[in-house]
């Protein structure tokens, strides 16, 4: 039976966030973003293995934040794609060709567990792989290079790519090899697979799966996590009086 592996790129510097530390170590409700993200992935699929990509000079990381039994630290690369490629290389001795690799940005702590389960369900019957995504909701403009509108772009059929993005190990390795050979810019795993002529499936996901990128995103993520926690609590059935009294 095939196994499932989380690959979590967490070696970024958070330059757009401009904080005193990489954004994955900024606190939400007393815990770093990285701990929130890993906890959510673990709650969804606790038996999965984890490759956590960290910068070699990372002085913030604490292994106490990793809830997985089976995990390995992977050296981060220059770009996100290089960090993920290092994880694929580390898995060479361990992962089977048909194992599922789910790549998820550490900067997305708000992904819904139900969306994770739905993605895995889709992946079980989808050889082309799949990614969480959201249809573009705003009107889209292309600029003229000088902050004026050149044109309005039709949003018909346009999606925002989110993570996780999941692929069979063999397919993803091949896609990364070919992208490297051709010198393609790979900003997500799907774009490498698309370059092989394969069309990954888009799985519509909740749009509060925010990637913490800019300073204002941290408060937004904190609010989303608090709202999600309250929703979870309100969906737990109340303890019956009978039970309390007996
Ligand atoms: N060399 C890199 C660059 C990015 N990432 C990870 O890839 C994800 C998406 O990247 P992004 O949001 O761009 O994060 P940063 O690179 O940290 O941000 P910035 O581009 O603003 O510096 C993040 O989880 C980040 O930690 C990584 O593992 N290795
Ligand atoms: C992979 C990704 O999250 C898809 O939206 C995104 O492309 C990664 O962020 P970056 O800013 O492009 O590194």
C-alpha cells in the first residue's frame, strides 16, 4: 500500500513580511506559525511521514513543535523549489514510486482539515495529481509597467493556486528533473508537472487558506484561526445533563 508524506518548505526568510525573524516563527496565540501548521497537518493525517525543510542557519527552530513521530529535517535551498527538491532527494531511499507527496507551505496555517481530507480522497483516484485552489474572486487588471491599467483580464477560468499540492513521488521527481533541465521557473509543484503536459486536478478549497506574506496577514491569520477554533467548539455536541448527573 502506498504511503503519504508531507513535505513542508519552511526555509524562507519572510522578506515581504519584514519582521525581526522569519514569518514562520512569528507568534499567533502564543505559538509560532510553524507549530500551528504542523499541528493541523498532523491532525489531518497523523500516520504520514514529514520532511521539514529548514534553513541551515535557522536559530529559531525547536523540535518540540513537531508532532509527527516519523520526521526528518531537510536542508533548505535558495528558492522554495530547491527546498522541495532537497526533500524529494532525501526521500529517494524511502519513498516508493506510488507514494503520495503532499507539499504544503509552512506559511499557510489556516488550511481546513476537511479540505486536506478531500484532497487526499481526490488524489487516490487521480494520476495527474491535484492541488487546493480557489476561483479568482476579484476583477483582474494587467498594468502597463507604470502603475496604470493596460487592460482588464477576464477572470473566467482563473484560479489561485493554494497548497497542499499532491503528486505521486515518481511523477513529481520527473517533473522537477525536466523543469531543471529546461531551466523553467517553478513557483509551485503543479507548474513543474504541467510542463510535462500533465493537467493536475483543481480541488476547490476554502479561500481562508491564506499564505501569510505581508505584515497585515499575521493578524488576519490569527483571526481566522480563532474563528475556526470557535466553529469547531460550537460543532461539538453539548454534554447531556443526564450524563453529568449520573
Ligand atoms: N528558499 C526557500 C524559500 C521559501 N520557502 C518556503 O516556501 C513557502 C512559500 O514561500 P514564501 O511565502 O515566498 O515565503 P518566504 O520566502 O519566506 O517569503 P518572502 O518571499 O517574502 O521572502 C514558505 O513556507 C517558505 O518558508 C522555502 O522553504 N525555501
Ligand atoms: C506555492 C504557492 O503557495 C502557491 O500559491 C506560492 O506560489 C508560493 O509562494 P511564492 O511567493 O510564490 O514563493
